[in-house]
């Protein structure tokens, strides 16, 4: 059973210097990718879009957010150029996120163009999975290495309450399709909120018993507009305690 307890660190600031260092993976990384604490960084996350087809309560206001004009969003050519620059400086892993990255029509082209870069070892995607089923195979063929699917409940009605949208069955179908086309494992990210989905922890763990799925339980963290409250917060130590009673 693969269960990874993960907390989100928000707004981490880094200062970078010039020179070269050796990363923990053994690859050369320019000291320009070394922060003020002496840590070398070979992992880059790129947000492809602000748009999303869900309105999850912990993530986005019901009315959505004001979007950046299209001419202020990186084009595919600009993204590819940035990736080339970072890879030349020692980055070995790229994660494509959003918003919902699958809303970009050029996503497959972006993956295909960066997958062949010398030195780049891994391209990952974080998605809500609503439209992934139809695109999983073409992304695999384009060179995508791994997928994280955000799913906070296994109950359709609760999914609709949390996300303010329908689509629960499509997310589950996307997970199965991703496994079918060869993504192994598929990682499932679950934001845990007390009184909402903390009663499903052992059910999520059960998903991993017969399928190559890694479940990553994420602590519910505060940021502007997500109506965070301490009453909804469930620390990872308590999650482990709940899971250990069953597993």
C-alpha cells in the first residue's frame, strides 16, 4: 500500500546565486538554482493556465477568478523556450499544472516538444481528471511520464458539493484509462477536510490494494479566498492514526 502524507508549502521564497553545485540526484545544477538555504533545485512547476472547469471550495471562489488576458499568458513557444533554459541550468523534472492544464489545446504539443530535451528525465502532469480519459493515450505517446489526479472524495454527491460541478464518474474513468495506457503508478491527490471527507481515508487507501495507485493525502491549508478554518484542518498525524486502525 502506497500512502504518502504531504503538506503544501505556500509562498516559498528563494534567492539564487551563480556557480555550480551537485544536486542530491548527482546531476550538475547551476548555483543559480541554489536558494539562500543552500538547497539545489532541479524540479520546475509550470502553470499553463489559470482557467479551470471546476470550482473547488478550497481552491476557487464560486464565481471564479479574474483571468489574465490571453496576451499575458505564455505561448507554447515561450514555455518550450523557458523549459530549455531551465534544463540547460540543471533542471531534470518538469511538472505541468494549472488551473486545469488539459484546458490548453496545445498541451500535447508542449509535452512532445520538451520530452526529447537532453537532460530532462521526467515530465509530470497535475490534473483534475475530468477530461483526461480521452487524452491519456496521446499524452503518453507524446512523452508524458507521470500523472497526478486530484480527487477529494469517492462519493459522487460529495464531489459535486466540493467542486460545485459534475464529473465524478469521468475522473474515475480517467484514472482507469491512465493505468490502462501505461502510467504506473497513477498518483491521486486528496485534500483532507475534517467533517467533509476524513471519513473516506481508509476507502482511498483501499484503492491502492489492487491497482498501482499512490494516494497522497494533503493537509487543508489556508490562502486568500478559500474560507479556511481551523475546524476543517486535519493534521497528518491524525490521518495516520485513522488509517492505522484499519491498515
